């Protein structure tokens, strides 16, 4: 599965369905026209931050940009998932189950290596994140508050505000993330 081509195809389809020109899409997302064109062609592998800008600008879920076909039973083998990488490879996001309009959520497996971090822009109004730490220690900032979580700890928070993740330990932190989109 070539995630770059899937993302490009989906971004173009969403833009065209919304009847946006590349210029209008650039204004709505804050991503340059030329970058959007390169992404749509599959010429570049966009960062997570750029994908969030596009999803928020298009008022759609992050994983709708990844859009895999839905089946009744689906097994996702770890080696089949193409990761999205931030912070020079220190924050790795594995999109596992994409957004489904009927279920209103998407899931990710996250790895943050020592000293890795990622800052996220606010998601669509009403969005919530559910995070569980399976290995390591992380600091999660939500708006002006900061929380330290260790192995076995979980957090739920409104993700329509700026938020960030940072590895506080000396080993790789492994997290599970569910992003829920409100019907409102």
C-alpha cells in the first residue's frame, strides 16, 4: 500500500467533491497551491502537520485522507502500515483503522522515541482523543494543562484546542490513540 498515492488521490477527490479550486483550497488549508498539487499527484510525502491542516481546512477527518475500503472483518498487519513521520523520525504515527462515517472514529498506533515530540493544531470542533500509554512515559499538553502519563495510564481530552505529545523517558514510548469526531 503506497500511502503517498492514496493520500494524494483522496485529497484531490475531497477537494473536487467540495468544488474547490487549488487556489481556494490553499486559502482554506494554509497549505500552498504548489504543495497541494504535488501532494495530489503523489510526488511528495506530506508531514502529519500538513495533513492536519488539509483535514481541518476541508472540515473532514484526518483518516479520510487515508481512506481504505471497509470490510466486515479487517486484519491490519503491522508491516503493511506505512507510517507518517514527524520530528525527524522521532514521532511515528501508524494509521491503523481509518475514519468510518458510521462509527465516527479512527485509530492510530504511535511511537515516540527518546526526546521526540509533536505539536498538533486544534482538530474540528467537538473532536476528542483517547490515548493509552503501553510503554514508556509521555507528557501530553492540552491547551494550558500538562499531564504526565506512564505505562498503563490513559487520558481523554477535547482535541479542538492545541495539544502536544512529548516522550519524557529514555526508551521509546508506545501509545494507542482513538480520535472521535462528534456528530455536531
